[in-house]
């Protein structure tokens, strides 16, 4: 009996030891992942903070917000970290920039930028690796068909916007394959577009996985709801319906740094990634 008890104690101790080591290994991996996530965010943040904007419009913001409005990754496409940043702290944002850290583009780690102008005002953005001059915007606001009267409280208007967003369906076509995009039901930004009573606004994203591909903006002018949509994708075609009726179709891409929606790529050192795009060990 004593021998059996001793054997049982040994088994329990060994088993417990295995679990302890497994937990320690899991915690170590999680801790390293957390550190890399923070370092990669900081790498993108440094590039965004270096960007200066210029416009003739009085009071036009000169810097992008230091914190992103949305973060994501897309490992299947080689993107280890990404974020969306807005220009302007109050009112409707003037622009969005998406930053994506890719393991290897043209044989080396790179940061890919996507630029989207949300204003008719001309402006430019400059840094060591960003050169963008936006001549206007492709976003065009239209009344939401059969939209409700804007509620009088911010909470109720948020509920309205989320219900309106659910009426939209966004799809893109990549290599002749049709993909229906997923609505992220929580808006990534909330703002007040004007001084009108009950004015309100929000930015919703439609994503492939967690990668945003279409922007949906909903705004109340105090009397009715309006919407506008835009690309965050290089897909051949992208469109949106509301209640099964075409609401928006993305125009063909206009390449070059003087387009309302465009992009660029620059080399960058990515924490945890080697110069050849391989994963670095500790």
C-alpha cells in the first residue's frame, strides 16, 4: 500500500511538473508575442509621427493621431502587424492612412501605406518615405434609403448607426473570385460632423478576416442619415449594396502619389523578422 502511495505521489509530482513547464513555456511565448506586438506598433507609430501635412485651409491638422483607430494583422498575406490612423482630432477625419508591416516585399521587409482622402480640400503629406498630395476625395455622401429620423441621444444614435450598417453588404473580386466582406459592427471612430442638433458620425469597416477592405461612413445632419463609402483594397472591383440595391461601386484604381486613394511601399526593419523575411529566434 505504501509503495502504491509513493508511486502515485511521484506520478502526481511529475505530472504537475510537466504542466508547470508547459504553462511557463506558454507564458514565455505569449510574453514574447506581446513584446513584438508593442515593438511593431511603435515602428509604425514612428513613421506616422514623422509625417507632416500641409494645406491652405485654416486650422487644417498638421499631424496624424498618435494612436491608431484600428489594429489588425493578416499572416496569410505575410502581414505581421497593421494599423489604421486618422488625420484630425475633431469632426470628420480629413484622411486615413493604413500601415502594414510585411515580412517580404521585393525580397525584404517593408511597410506598405494606403492613403485615403476624406475631404474635398487639397492637402499634402510628407516624410522621408511618404509623399502624397491629395487633390480631393472620392467619398460622396448620399441619403440612406428609408433611413430613420436621428434619435436625440448619442447612445440611441449609435444603435441606429449599427442597425443601418447591417443593411449594407460589401463584396470584392480578387483574381476573379468573389469575396463577401465581414462587417465589423463596432465603429472604429465616432465624431460630430457639424454643429447641427443631433449631428453624429461614425466609421465602420468591412473586412476580409480582420483586414479592412471597405470604409463605410454614416453621418446624421440632424434631420436624416447619410452614407459614403470608399476603398481600402487594390481588388479589381469592389462594391456595396443596401437592401440588395447597389449603393456604391469603387472606381478603378488611380495610381500615383496625386490620387485621392493610393499607396506606396518602403523598406523597414521589423522587430522579430530577419532581413530575408524569416522569423528570428530569441
